[in-house]
């Protein structure tokens, strides 16, 4: 083979090799975008452009770059994990102060997910699980909220004056479950509910319950509590498998009541559902506890 041809072949093989890097990916998405577009396309698009311009300025200020803006989503990457989280907080604060007189039903609010992971690089675009996980974390966030992966939490929990509530391992479409945390921005009360690495699952569950109770109290602070609100708050504080089991069990009991109580059969499927729900709850919380124990052992 001629020398020139051999060099050309080696250069081609080098160019075809996939480039990778470790980076922090921020994914932001508009909550209820289809509903907003259906109500007023022109106003929604104008608001989206205005908010994206504000987000781009904040991303640049924190030494990040916008990777993509397909649809109503925004993908950005940062070399610094701390800068990425600070940028996400400032984005949510900036958007919260936009259009203060607009009714809640017409406000545009973003959900943000942040992940630190390995990505594939193709020109100016990035791909891979590092991006996919950030996108799935965004889906776990509340409107106006931020959810981060465990890898991000490890880097920022002792560097930023924020609160973090563990969400445990949440199922994610086409992505292996990862431990995630909701960032709280409500001040000192939220800082006391922070979940350091290695905290017990019971403590994390208490933190989640306290957060939900605080939200309920803020919602009803001007109205006396009702039985419906009390039941709703109790139901929301349950782990997801247990809540689903209770809902299905109630439905089965109603069926048994309406078909006649001369033959009671609901207790058998209800007992099986509750048993399965308890097993799933224990299995979901165990990996988070085990990983926390391993991290605490490694530090010691």
C-alpha cells in the first residue's frame, strides 16, 4: 500500500472514532406547552423566545453553552457542576419574576433536570445517556423546580446554600433508574430538610413528608382544613406503590359493596396488593441506603 494511502486510511479511522467527554447537562422543558399553544399560539411563541433569550444570557454568564433548542426544550452543558446548578436556580428565579400579573393557567413555567455524565460529541451536538438522564430528570421536576442526579448532588451538596430532598431511585423510560434529588429554594426551612449522603431512608422519607406538608400548609393557610384536604395530604405522603395499592383496594371494596356483602371476597386481593406494595417500597429504598453506606465507608 502506498505511504500516502496508508496515512489517509489512518486519518479516516481517527476521524471516525467517537469522541467522548464528561460534562454537566442541563435540560429545561416547558410544562404544559401543548395546552399553552392551543390557547394562544402567537403569545406562547413570543413568550418562549423571550424566556429563551433570558436563559441564554444566564447560561453564558455561568460559562455554559446552549447545545440545542428543539421544540420547547433547551439543552445546555457546563464544565462546572456548581455553575450548572446555580444557573438553573437563577433561571427559575428570573422566569418566576416575569409576567407577574398573568394568571397561573397562562403562565409559562419550566422544569429543569441536571446530570453529570459521559456524553458522545458530534460537532456541536452531544448525545448519549448523559443527555437522556438529564431529560428524564426534567420530567420528575415540578413546574418551576429543579431535579438533579446523584452524581450532581455528590459535587454540590456541601458547596451551595440550598436544600436537597432525596427522591430515591425513580423509574425512567429507556434509562436505568438513578438516585435523584429535588432542589429546594425556600430558605432556611428547606436547608434543615437537606439530605446528606448516607442519610437513612426513614429520614429521607420524613423529609419528603415534611416538604409535602409544608406545601399543603402554604396552600391552605387562609382556609380552615377540611376532611378532603387532610385525606389528600395523607394520600400524597404515601410511597407511590403503597398509594397505588390503596387506590386499587378501595376500588375493589366498592365493587364488593355494590355487588352484595353476602359474599365478602375483597380482602384476598387487597392483602396481596398491600404485600406487593410493601415489598416494592422496601426494594426501592434499599439501593439508596446501600449506596449511601458505601459512600460513607469510602470516605472513612
